[in-house]
C-alpha cells in the first residue's frame, strides 16, 4: 500500500508537536487540512494513530510505529528526489548548529546531504544558540539548528523539529542534599539552558552555586563526569552514561524547549529547504554518543 508523502509529513508534524494547530502553522496550511490528512492516513492504515480530546493529543501504539515508518518513507523519498534532481542545486549554504547537537548523528545527516548535493558548498558554524540566532539575523548564516524557548515567535522563518523537556543530569551516585545548594555546571552566558535552570531554581527558592563555567558541551561533560556538579540537557540529548538525580534531591521540574530550524529569509531558498528536509525527514534518532 502506498502512502501519500504530504499526509505523512502532516502526520509527523502533529506527532512531533502533539498539536494540530502547531502542525498547521509549521507546514503553512490550514488546520482543517491537517485534520483531513490525518483522517485519510488513518483510513488508509485502518487504525487510529492519535487519541485526541478537546485538550490533548497523544500517539497510539500504532501511531508510534507509523512515526518510524513515515520517517523511513520520507527519507527514501527525499533521497530519490535528491538523486535525480540534487545535482542541479548549487550555491553556498552557511549552516549553524549548537555544539551538543553536533555530537549527535547530525554529522552523518550532513555527510549524506553533501553526497546528494555535491554542488552546494556547505559551511558549518558550531556555537551556542543565542550566538547562532544573532548570526542569522545579521545575515552571516543562512540556516541554524538551535534550542529555543517554547512559544517564542519563530514563524514564519522557524520550523519546529522537536519539543523536548529539559532534565537535570549527573553521574550515578551524585548526592544532592534536598535543603542544600545545587552544584551547577553551566555554560558561559548567554545560555538558554543556564537561564531556564536558574529561573526554575529561583522560582522555588532553591539555593544553587555554579561550580564550573564552561564554553562547550565537552567541558560540561568533563565537569559532570568528574563529579563537580550536575548540568542541564534536553532529554533526547542527554548522554547515556548520565542519569537524572533521584526524587530525594528535591530538584524542581524544568521546562521544555523547542529544537528549531531557523532560516534567514534573505538566504537562497533551495539549498536551505533541501537541508531542512533532510533533517526533518531523517530517521536517525538525535541521541548523543558518550564522547
């Protein structure tokens, strides 16, 4: 059975945002069209893919399975399109990415992209999100993959890749007294995770002390693994050898962030759209290694 690529893209947009409204905004279509695509896809598979009521949208077990199949189908579709048309795309694409995302399978996606589009000169910048956003705004980057506050106005130049909760992370056995200061390993300002972590602690009156200030994710990992304190990661980006502190530590729940692709509206459209499609359509989970 063949599945319509537009319906699959709509399904993935809803699955990633768990919101028909946000999916419509991201795809640039009307919400009734989103609902229609989901109904047609559910009719094609013969099973419900979402459980939805007036407030929430959740994936069914079949929906979870379809998400994996949809990414595979769309990745194959993009690869086929790239094979037959990619050689025609040319130009320069200045791409920025946060350093923790650079430790995920994203480099493999970029390698595959360069093979599909050999005439696109890809330039990579690795930095923290605020710096990348400034470079997009100033015209020094064409596309950036960044961490963004939930609900921030990223449209019409932003594409939501994933909404991810932030979590506290440390080595196994790290002890944090429930009434004592939280030992925090933090990025050098400006840093979104540092700002949200400090705001969360201050909102509940929990004392903290910054035990180590670092410039990049390798410094965060080194300090945390040395037992100097705990750090803050997006849940999907937390290295496998780190763990969340136990409830006995009394740490407050952190907010979520958005992983977003931001496009410079003055950039050449075709190269930026091609890389955006490659990232959105990739079936590789963005899970970091233990580097």
